């Protein structure tokens, strides 16, 4: 099978399933890896039980390893509203999800500016790099008529060092989204957002997580999942969108393991998408 045909938004579409684009960063336990908010890297060691050591190289009959990682901090991961609520919500309860029509857009974060920084108090600086609503509107202008429920955002410049970048050393080591940018995504009905940043919010924003709450439809400061208007929405962070994937329309297959946690390592995969002329039947 070379193509998958389906109907969405009253139109017929064909996805090329022979040309997948993997947006997940490979988590190299013994090599360079991305990190955010932590100094300790993800690690792996052989399972040890009694005289058994799970390493064929050390004489065992099979390899069996114990991996240690924080999904939010080490590599590509998908999170749910349980990330910011006191009542547990698990990623397993919200996945799997059906493949969705996705728009890939590239944006160049811009300095926040002194006036805007002053409005956000002590947890913002004029030189913070941010993504604004206007930038998303311009980047997405060619595909606004498409029935997208997923958006993949590539920030520029798009250096390959994102695959192993350590986001640390300052209160704002990475660009982040302003609430008005999140509001634009919400208005468009986006329920799966994939970004190449470690967080939607500033690393140190005083605990507000304003962009996260805007995306999930939570009032400022709220930590009760029952107050959310978009509790089914998912966010995937620390992805990497290679330059070989041009801006445009795709089918997103979001692969997430069944973790009883608010987040899990994940693998977003894109397939090129074409509209088939004629009305859907």
C-alpha cells in the first residue's frame, strides 16, 4: 500500500505512507542527549538480580537494561493536562489518538521587548525570545483552509544541535510562547501541538505556566482538571523537525506508550499529505 486515503473537513486526502518523517530525537543513553531543567542525563545500566547481570557482553544470556529518565526533561515527550493539575490525569487515559491532519510551520522567535517584559513582572526580560500570535498567523497563512487539528512548529534557526542541546544556564534558555499565540491555536481547534522547544513556557516564569494553561483551557493559577475546557488536548515537546520536512500539510501519527503518568517519551511521525480533487463521498 503506497497511500492511505481518508476524508476530513469534507475533502478527500491521500497520505504517502512510504515517506515517514520521524520527529523524535533518539535518546542516546550513552551519548549526547538533549536536556531541560536537569543536569543529570538519562541513563541506562544492566539489570542486576542475584548473580544475573543483564548484559550479553558480560556473560549473560540476554540483554536486559534499567533506564532512568524524566520524560519532561530528557528527549521528545508528550504530556497531558495532568502536568499542571493536582488530580492525576494520565497520558495512557488520553491515548492512543487517531492520526490527524497536521500543519508544519516555521517561525523565528523575536525579542519580547522592554514594554511587554514590564507587563509580565519579574519573570520576563526584554531579550527573551518569544513566539507571538502574529508570527503563527503569517507562517500558517497558506494552509488556514485545511481541517488541521494538529500543528507542528519548527523554530528558526533550526540547527542540528537541537538534537543534543542542554537548555540551561539562564531563566530563559529557550524561546517560549506568549499566551496570545496559544489562544490562536485554541481558536483553531488544535488538539495536538508538537514543538521543538523544551517547554511552551519560560523556564522560570514564577510557576504561572500561562501558555500551558491557555492551551488546556485552564484559568490562571487553576490546578483542578475539572476546570479545564480542553482536557483532551496533548502537547509534544523537544521534538526535532528536520529541514527535509518543508512547511505544509501532513498526516500526524503520534505514537505514545501507555504510561500511567502525565507524560511519556513519544514518537511523532509525519506522512506527506495531498488533497484529492473532487468532493468527498
